[in-house]
């Protein structure tokens, strides 16, 4: 075959979704957009061989552009750090998500996605559950300090989790019912999951937090799966005259480490015969990074600064529903 003849096997499609950094949580579809064309920056950062195909203006604050390119293709998690893209984002006050999709995909139908896994704490919910548990016995400051360092990647996750869990000894076993009344589901989470379910996507939460809240969230959002850590409890004792947490993790259940988050994504994809290229993972902590990199598209959402730097892609905003734009017009 000559170079002048098309060969779809060598073609890839790049979908670039550009978000204004300052955008409302809810906005209506628009035929125009205030965000400028990112093509010049992409030509410099990715390849001068990019060919622009189409543009859709989802709202005044979100646009999506499709490009085609022949192999070989660059690694997008590295390309997004290119000076040209960094300057475009900084000067135009935007954030971009770059995504390779099959050449058959279009903006109308978006990237193929059949499995979506999410972190729980500070992602699908606004709180860190372990900090809320500590609050109930007056140990918020000590536990929160360790949580912040662990989520930023400064501490080994499993060791820091065991250290924090040990501080929870004496928390009442019925604390979960209180938390279910006070924990808040993140803005846009319900709309995001509803949109994914409408598309037939398998959804789940995989959390380094605790199974009581993960199972509750599964029911609230109608997720398909929930994975989290199990805490051991004790009946009343002379020291604690009420049922309580004993400050240890169950040895009968695996600890949800970064490695387990990644393996959960891979095993669920295999179980449902879904290629990893058709998966998405979303989280905010350093313990999510392995899962984000294993997914077809991994997005750090409102993440810690160091996590945003190391994640495949990142996005900040007021509403998780903004992620639906990644999947095209039919997701709304």
C-alpha cells in the first residue's frame, strides 16, 4: 500500500475536551464558546501531522475538538505537560483533557466507555470518612494530618492507614448511621452516574475508606460494585461500655491498597469482557494513581497538586457531571 492510500489501521483519533477553569456547575448548551481553538498548541505539543476534523461547543465554557493522526502516536500523559499546552492553559485559563479513541468514534458518540470506577472520599463524597470517624472521639487533627500526607503521596498508604485506624479505637460501632446523615454526596455525582448508566456503563466505587459507607454510597448512586476496607468491632467492655471499633482492619478481607485498586479495575474489565481501553477511572489521591494509569482514561478530579502532576489527566471543577462531556453529546 502506498503512503497516499488511507490505512485505517494506522489512524488514531484524538479527542480534546477543553474546560474553562471558572465555569458554573450547571450551564445550558450553546452554539458558541468563549474558549479559543487549541489546535496551534496541540500541533506543537503532539504532532504537526494532526488533522482537525470537527468541533462541538457543549456550553459557553466547554468545547471539544476531534483530530486524526497516523501512527506512531505520542504518550498523552507526557504530552499534556508540554510547554505549548501549559502556556495555552495558563494564558487562556483553561484545562484540557486529551484522549486517544478509535478512529470510528465521533464527538456525537464520544469515547467508548463500558466500565467506570471511582474513588469515594473527596471524590464521590465531599468528606474523608476516616477524618469524620476521628472527629467523633476528638482526634480529628491527628488523623487529618496523616490523611493529608498520605493522599499527597508523602506516606506509604497501607502503613498510614493502619496508623490512623489504630487511633479509631473506641469509636461507637453505630457511628455509620450518624455519618450517613451528615456525609454529603459530591455535586454532580448523581448526574454523572445517571448519565453513565444511561449509556450502559458498569460503575463502581473502590475506596481506601470503609465498606459501611461504600455500600451506602453504592445504594445511593445505584452503582454496580463497592469495594472498601473492613474494620473489626467489639461488644461492650469495661473500658468501652458500648459496641465499638477496636482499631484494627479485618484480616479476612484484603486492604484496598493502590495495587488493589488497579487490580480491581483490571479484574472487573476482564469479568465483563471489557478492554481496558474502554474504561475510565477517577480519583483525587496518590493511592488512585496506579488505577488512573491502568484505565483507558484516568482523570484526577480536584486532586492534590502532586497527584495532578503525576496523573494521566486532571480536571478541577464544581460538578462531577462535567466529566460527561468526555463521552460526547449522547451522554447528556
